[in-house]
């Protein structure tokens, strides 16, 4: 198995820790290892380092090489510009195809957190077997709550047992629901969170690009020829229209399958997510670094930067101090941190981005 780890995002909802020059996947947000290091560690027992690839940009490529010194330099693929996940995955597939045209590739994200790492690897191995039968496969996370921030997958008929996992055909992919719909999904037992983790054999993926994204597939063939010839890919890349792999292929394809998992998965998309996977004290506060003094404070996430943070009478609040910026928000409004980043961008506050 080969792995392509997508690592080009900025992580705006984790501002002010996550910045353009050092985004969340390159930070040790949980524990002492950065998220890219943890992602490589997680798959190392089944994916050798020479089969591990990153897709990122030029600036982050240097940082990834520093954090993962064992990875071959040519395995860090630099996108000329961000074009969403379909072009990113297509470019990664071209690089892997040069080594093994029949390879099974897992498309992973550098910013996911998983509690049951052994269970995750077993699910990948099950998905690999299904992928070899010509399916486009995804891991579907068993909902633990009626989450409105994720897309969902509705399962269909049973395909069979693989590596101890019951695998299903997919009826449909669904966009992020409202709360009432999410509650129905979570209660039904037939819906899963869309993890964005995909597994496929390269010929199957390329055929899907040809069938469902024919315009992009032509560009992909041109990119492949440029890579073989050693020519620059940027002129071709700039003509590509951004598209997600979900919309471009997975929502249209017929031969798609889901491997359900219950592995303590979290996409670490907000400070609320950081709170959910952090250790808490007797008052359900997650205290991360710095110097803190709390009175009558419960359910808060407090991350300091050296100076004392004292709180009195707070409940379900996020406080993040980075020295040059201080974030204070209600925990249930953590998704709106991206609005702060938008304001900073519009008002040219690049010093804080």
C-alpha cells in the first residue's frame, strides 16, 4: 500500500495558533509530536516510508522534510497552487504510478486525530482488499453525536466481510445536515460521517477521473507526460479548475464502498475539537501549557503562552494566548474563528496571519 498525505491547508479555525507560515498540521497540538509526524507514525506499520508521499506547497515542503527527515525528498510533492482535493490527489497518483502502476493508494489528511490507531490500520487493510476488486473505498466514521459539521454517507447493501470489517456499498453522499436531520442520521445506524479518507487502486482512480472528470483527466495525462519528461508542470496546472474529489468523483461513481469504523476519529477542525480530544481536570477544563489560575471555571479550553491567565466564573469558553494575539470565544462558536481570519485578510493584517 502507498499513502498520499494531504498537508497543504492553513487551518484558519485554529487561529491564532495556526498561521500561514506554520499551520496546524505542522504544530504539536496534541502531545509532543506534530500532526504530520503523528500521521506518519500511525501508518508506519503497514506503509513503509518510501511508499509515503505528501502533497503540499513549496513553503510547507521544507518544514515537512525537517519534521520527517527519513522521507525521500522526491516523495514531498509540491503543488504550484491550491486546486482542492481532486487535482491534488490526481497529481499524487501520477507520482505513485511512476513507481507502481497497479498500486493501491490511501488518501489521508495530515490533520486528523485517531485514538484507536491499530483499528485504523486494520480498516485500511480491509479497504485495500475491497479496492483490489475495483471499488472506490472510503472510511465512514460511526457517529457519536448528531454532528452538523460533517458530511454523511448512507450505506447500502452488504458487500461482505474483509479483515473483520463488514463492508457496504454506498447509496449516497449527503452534505452537512441541519440538527434535526443529523439527529435522525445518528439514530438510524445506517449513516456515517464522511472522513475524507479514501482508498483505491490507481487504474480504478484513473478510470473514474476519465469517466466523471474528463476535462481534468486530459490535463492529468498532460501532467503525467510532463513529469516523465522532467518538464515544469505549472503552465498546465494553472489551467486546471479546482474541484473536490467528493463532488468530482465519489458522489457520481457507481462502484463505491464504505468501511465503517469506530476509532475515535476527529478532524481537529476547531478549538472545540481540540477540547474534545484533550485531557481535562476535575472541573472539565483542558489546560494546555502556560501558567493558569482558575476559580469557578468549568468546561473551558485554556492555552497559554507563558504569562499568567486567571479566570473567574467562566463556563464553556475558549482562551488561546499566543503573545501577539488573544482569542476569547464561546466554545460553541469556535467554528466562527474563521471570521476573524477573514477580517484580518480584508484589512491587510498580515502580521497576524
